[in-house]
């Protein structure tokens, strides 16, 4: 009979996801967090994905709430600019939130403005959670597949070390490479070609 994950292993997945996502602009990919968790904790991938997504969404919700309340201390000129762009931002908020949550793009350029315009907190949390869930379940299934295929030849400790190294390398690459500029260049070239 297979050993099932204990409650404290599942709690460790939730807390690990939460704490790693508390760092603004520098948190590791939740895809890798889910992969590592699925490789090391004997639980079904959907549970792992749910826990990693919930931890991530709770951490970003703290960022959102902080900017939500900091908004009252923003300079008057900034408030006017924010309120001007607020209607357009509210319109695109669900799509933007889902995309940054489900991709390796930094979240803060979307999270902070939504907090400042006092976007609906419940909508923020739900959309962000669903975006994270879409990527963490994929990561958990990849981690489980890796565990099943490589588990016979490579020890769990080695695979965890490799996963951690890959997470660090990916985080460094994401910090060094400005994805926004790359997307901007691609869109600029596309416009020039048309």
C-alpha cells in the first residue's frame, strides 16, 4: 500500500509556496514549486496544485492589500492619473491578472496598480488564484511524471537538488531578462512589418 502524504507535509507545501511568493519581483516560478512539491510529497497532483496556487494567491493578496491601503497616501497628481486610467485598467484587470498569474511574467506591475485603484478584492483573489491554479496543476503533473519515470534510477534527494538548482537558475534568468522589453520589441517589429 502506498504511503499517503501527512497533513504536515501538505501544510509545508502551502507554507513553502506562501513564503516563496512573499518576495516581490523575486519569487521562484510556481510551476517549479509545484513540480518539486509533487516530486517530494506523495499526494495527488490536483491537491499539490491547489495548495501551491493557494499559497501563492495568499502571498500576492498581501501585496495587493498593502497597496490598497497605501493608495490613500499617494500624492494628489498620482491619484488623478490613477483614476484617469482606472476605468481602462478595471476593464482589462481579469485578463491581465490571469496572464501574469499563469505565466513567468512579474506580477507586481499588475498587482500594485490594481491595489491603488482599489479593484474589487474578491475578484482579484479569485482571478489570480485561478491563473496560478492553471500553471501549478501542470507543474504538479510534470513533477509526478518525473517522479514516476526517474524515481527508479535517481534518488529523491538528487531530484530535489536538481529541481532547486533549476528554480534558482530560472529565477536569475527572469530577474536578468526584462520580459516586458522583449514583448515590446516583438510587438514593435510586428507593427513595422504590417
